[in-house]
C-alpha cells in the first residue's frame, strides 16, 4: 500500500501478542499514531510496558499481530512478510553501542555503506565527516576499546545517520551514560535531527529527556501497552538546557509524572 500525502509514520491499530492459548501474553493493544515529517516523539511508559516492542515493529524487526505500520506512505508489513522498500528510510540506534572491536571508529560508522556496496573512498569521506559532526574528530582510526561510553554512543549515532535516514528510531541510546554526557549528546541529537528534518521516535524512561527533546510525548499504559495520552511540548526551538530551569518545564514534568503514574 502506498498512500499519497500520508504522515511520515502511521500506526493504525497496531497490536502484538506473544505466544498462544493460555500462555499468550498481550504486549501491545491497538496503538494508533500519526507523525508528520521532522517530528520528534518520545514513547514514555512503565518498565516492561512494550515501548521497545512497538519500536521494533515500526523498524520491521518484529511482526505485529494485527494492525498496520506505514512509513512514508508504504506499509512495512504485508501479512507476515516485511517489505524491504518500506524500511529502507529507517535507521535504528540501540542502548548498547554494538561496535565491532576489530574495526576502527570510522570503519564501524561506515559499515552500513559497506553493506550497501558503496565505494571505500566515499565511505571513508562520509564517515570522517560524521565523526566531526558528532564530536569524534581525531578518533577516526581509534578502536572502540579506546573510547569512553559517551564516545561509543557518539559513534553509534554517527553510524545510524550515515545512510541519511528519513526516520530515526532510538531505543534508550543514552540511558547508561552519566547526566552531563547525556545532556551533551541530547543537545547534539536535537540539533542534528532538526537540521536534517529526520522524523524521530525515542524510547526513554526519563521524563526530563522526553520533555526536553520531543515535540510530543506519547504516554503508554502498562502491559498491554496502549496510548493513554499524547502531550504536546510547548517549548520553542532551538532549545537549550536553560529551558529545563523554567517554571513551565517543571510544570510539564509534573504533568507527565502524574500521567505516567496513572498509566500503571
């Protein structure tokens, strides 16, 4: 299915059940959401509520039990079959950096292009350019073992961006980092996504991170995951960390915390 004028990402009654019969577990219950191009949305919900499962379904890594996922006008799933042309605009970044220790930083970043058959010279040029974008200039030839946790995630972010994705899916990418590093990477992520007009979905447990980064925050109930509220973030762009000191931001955190507590 191709739909002219459709949202960049559309979820229509998406559900997921693991197992069958008496052992069946309902993970997601009929999630419906539309996202225009360039929007940044966070999925916020209790631990184990199905946020990552929903993200994997959008990415084409997990088959939904029912419903439809549409990316840039194309259905991701047809029956039990994933359609490669629909997932081609998508890139995904995980909580673990997943860098190969035998490759340099630049080689790790360029790996998706290598898989696509892009020439070595072009791969190198684009990887080095992204190293500068994410703050890894000078570490292009280093091995991952020489990097800090924050630097590994910078490399992972660069790798996710090297194919110029139109849709970026983020599964708690900075969750294991210290607060200062996390703030710095969130600022860089926001600037990159805004400049490239990348449609972005972030799974996070951090209410502050969700409020700061997002245009909208989708609050999910405990399993089975279902959307209980979609909250618009009223903060102007470009954003700086100073917004987190405002009374408006603190009020929003309180509002989201109440909604999240009620979602259990």
